[in-house]
């Protein structure tokens, strides 16, 4: 018979308690009373999963320097086999790549005097001037006012970075640059190419050295390593019938071999919270590892669209455009954020010193359903839980 070890028994009890808390959507430092504040938001996510809008979700709320609530619900994978969702699941962040990586990289270059947001893109990428794009500035790309089409057509089929680059350079604006808002992947693919041209580094290497490593985001990056595969949330079957897992879902970024300015970042809830908190701290003038000056960050997260335009966009971040519904009804009009097609979103409110993120793989396994209303409703419930008033229109 084995001797009884009180210390070992206590450790096992603590481990068991932590597991139960995690299954209930609680962190080990969170009391049930604190969790009750966010019961409505938790229920919204659980309802969405039960309706088949997404297989599972990982989400969290941060305020005043701490992650005050986190939830883990449903399944990470339904096909080819079912896997439970976990806090450390790695998600395809899709278009959150745009503000978190590409726009930040551009603004770092602006801060170093290597790029001017009001200079023509063709100053850095001379071939970009073709097709009537000579007057498109870096600002117009960052704010989606370039007039370029939403995406690159895939017919006739093409593959490779060189083919994508050629199509970007030859693209013709659908409307006069600066005249209207068109959300376009082409804008950020071009910005990724600009970063690579100015730095002589690929975007993934630049991001690792200048953004992810300084922030301590050790679970994030492009082209996730084999060691992460088991924790990655799969998205959907590709055109050949293979389930995408650890391969970027976005068709254009995938054809560019997984590294593009519009998509390709993979990350976890822990790293997203780390990023959001560092950004909030820098905005507030608190000590922060965020790799940008406060003055430049303020430019990045306040309206920068052309004069007279109603869709408010920062540099990479959405403020008040047709895509801003994840703000909900109570986060302030100074808040900003972004979403990803795969089912990810992050919204940050400096006025109320808080953030909310939702990570799902809503496209799994066969394309999925919309989570637009879910993001809005969860953000509204979070605002209620935090005691925020309705945001005046």
C-alpha cells in the first residue's frame, strides 16, 4: 500500500479545482460572483454553439490592467474527429493580421522615418503606379480609401507570391482613390509588400523580431510550427477536400504561401490579451512593452480617413465603419477594433480601459454561419456587466 502524502493530495485537489473552473469558463483567480457578472455574455456564446453558429469559442474581458473574465466553451474540432476547446487553442486570426501586424509594422517604419503615410505608395513600390494608382498614398491603403477592389480574383487560377504581386501592381481602382470606403484585402497585401521592400525582410520574420518577440507573444506567428498542430483550431475543407489546420484559411494568403499583409497570423487567447493590454497601457501612458510610441499609437487608433468621409478608420483599426458592430451598444465611440473572417474579433476601449476578444473557428467544418450579431450582443452584455452607459449616437 502506498503511503498517504497530504501535500500530493492537496496538489491534486487544487489541480482538480482548476480543471473544474476552466470547464466552467472561470480562471483560477476568478470568484463565482465575478463570473456571474458575465453570465449573460457566456450564455450568448453557449447558445451560439448550441445553434451550430460556431463549434466552440474562447473569449475574455480585460479591464484596468487585468483579465477579469475568460470563457472556454464547446469544441475545437468537429471533423475529422471531435476535440474539446481549450484556453490554449491556437486560432487562425484571419484579418486581425491587418491591424495587429501589418499596420503596426508600417507605423513602426513611419516612426523610424522610413515611410511617410501621405507619400504615394509608388514611392516605395514603383510598379504600383500602374493602372491609375500613382496618387494612392499609404494613408489610403491603411484606411481602405484606395478605391481598390475587395479581393484578388482567383480565376484564372494562380499561385505564388510573384503572381499575387503582379496582380496587385496591375490592379485598377474601382472608384477614384480617396472618394469612398471599400474594405479591400489588396490594400494590406500591398502594405505587406511595402514592409518587405523597405526592411529587406519577409513580413513574418519582421513581425517576429519587431512585434511578437518584444511583446512576449510566444504562441503567435505566421506558418505555425509542427509542435503547435495539435492545438490549432481547424477551419474548413479546402478545394481538394483536405481539412485546413495550421494552414491559413484566407485563399489569397494561402496562395501566397501563408505570409501576407491581409491574413496569416495565428495566435491564442493569452497572446491576444497580452497584445490588447500592452496597447491599452501604452495609450494610457502606463509602462508598456508595446513596440510603438504613445504619440504614434494615438494616430493609429484615432480617425485618419480622408476629410469629409463618414466611415471612420484609424491606421488598420476600425472605429465607426459598416464593420464596427462588434463595438456593441455600450463601448465608447473612441473604441476601436477589428474582426477576422474565420470568427475572431478584438475590440479595445481606451475611454473605459477595457477590451473584449472572441476567438472562434466559425467556418469549421464546412463554411459555418455568421457571428456578426454574436459579437455585437456579447460586447453589449460586457458593457452592461461593466456598468457602462449606452453610447450616445
